[in-house]
C-alpha cells in the first residue's frame, strides 16, 4: 500500500551492508557495552508509531463465568485483590491490556472486603454489575452502581467491598501500572490497620464537587488529581443526551465527553484520562488514528468497531482496546437505541509530553478496508 513511502534504502536512513570487517568491528563494540547506531537506527526510529499491542476484544459473556469462579478459588485476604487481568498478546511481559495501561475484572461477594493499600500508580474502577459495592478513598466512602466511574488516585489509601446485604459485584479496574513500572517509580504500601476509618460523610466528594459548573467557595483543593472521586452514570448519560440535542458531534466519535477535574477542567488524574461517548442510533463513524492507548467498555448498546482493519462486534460489558496510531471507527448497529462507550486512556501523558498526534483516514470515504471479521 504505502510501503514505498517508508523505504529504508534512501538517503537519510541507515543502510549499511555487513562486511566481515564491520561484523568484527560490531563485536568489539559489543564487548565494550556499545554499538554502532546505524545497526539499530531504523528500528528505534520508526517512520511512525509502531505499537507492540494488538487490538483485542474481551467478550463479557465468555469472561464472566471465569471471573465468578475465582470467588470459590481464592479469598480477597489471600489474593490481596481478586482480579482476572486482561492480557494483550503483544504486552504480556508487562501485564498490560494495551500500551502502558493495565486493566482487570475484580469480583467480590456480599460481606467481602479487600484491604486498604496505597501506591504511586493511579487507578480507576468502572462498575459492571451487582449491588452494594463501595470504595473508600482517603476516608471518603462512596457507594457504587452499574456504570459509575470512580477514581483511586495515586498515593491515596483505597479499599473496596460489598455490603453484606448486596449482590455479587464485578467491576473493571484500570491502572497505569505498566507506565509507572517503565518509569521505575512504583511504590506500594499496605495500610497498617488493613482498614481505614471513614472520616467524611458518605459521598461527600459528589456532594461538594459533583454539581456541574459549581465550585464550593470555602473548600480548597491543591492535589494533582480531581477532588470529585465518583462520576455517576445517571447525570453522565443525561448530559450526553442533552448535548446531543444541542450539537452535531464528530464524524469519528459522535458525542464524546471527557470526565474532568472540576477545579481545572482538565483530566481526572495526571496520567489517566477517561471519557464517555454516545453513538446515536444508526451512527456510522469514520476512521481516524491518534497516539495514545485506549481501553473501551461498552456501557450500553450493540455495535462494532473496526480497528486496524479488523472488525470487532461488541455488546454491553464487552471491553476492547485501541493501540496507539491504529485506525479505528465505531458503528452503532441499532437504528432505535443509542450506544455508549466508556473509555480510559493515557491522553494526559501524551498531551503533557507533546506527543499527541492525530490523523484522519482520507481514502475509501474515510472507512477502512475490513481485512478480518470478528465473530459476533
Ligand atoms: C489495585 O490496587 C487494585 O485497588 C486492583 O483494587 C488491581 C492491579 C495492580 C496493582 C494494583 C485495587 C490492581 C491494583
């Protein structure tokens, strides 16, 4: 296709043929812990981003029973966290779901709790099913329901549980663990009491900071993450539906809203951003690509996404990933119902390091040629 644009046998690219003399020279350099740049230059300076991750769809109806089985196999006390993690075939050595992002499905029975700990990695949860789940973040307790999005930012004490009168809960965890480990900045501590006291009224974070466009006058905030820890599904969905009445949306994402830090208007955490998007009934998106790694969960509806030429059909609770610089386009297969996609990503990292690039597909009416069909 475009391969001629990326030839390596041109001026400006490394193109040195081996000779016996050069090979001997390279061996001498290796012995001194050095190397000739031209032997690796084209590999370490690709023409454009080359993700090691592959697009993957994790079907909830295939995963759910395995996640539930873990309840009988291990306790949260012994496991620390009872989680089945999403393992991208291209990223197994760093346990990433895509790029430098980790994700997993955590399950808890009524009356169970996972002990309090803190780490330099940032984390989030997106609630999938159940009743009576809660998270406590630095003394702030929050009850959680399906499609709620909750932060456990870097450095905060956090623990989770399900109330005794609740029902088995499953939620998706998202963390920047692979990134933090790549940067060699991972710290981890267990709370000395294994539990933290609840020191604030339940849901005070939502009460104080959760009113759209209103900021409390007398309460300051100087942490690098959002003081609003929980973003509830009800107001999020309502905001998307109302905005859809007021504007067109984009050809790629239809109507997409970023969850924001109400103090800054910026991303919710320094390293992880998140969004919820609504694809109107019958929406057929065009393809674009950008840098950064993206993990989606289908919060509502049915459709498919074409990622790097592969079609993935999804329905509610399925999870899929879009690697950096992979073309992707989303389609809502229903003519009557909208579809909503929750997404978390490393956009704050890409943007703050000036590494965010974006590109629309211009050929073929803005649609990828589908090279393989994902099974429904
Ligand atoms: C973690 O702290 C949680 O708090 C879940 O529930 C998954 C995976 C890796 C590292 C820390 C949690 C995690 C994690």
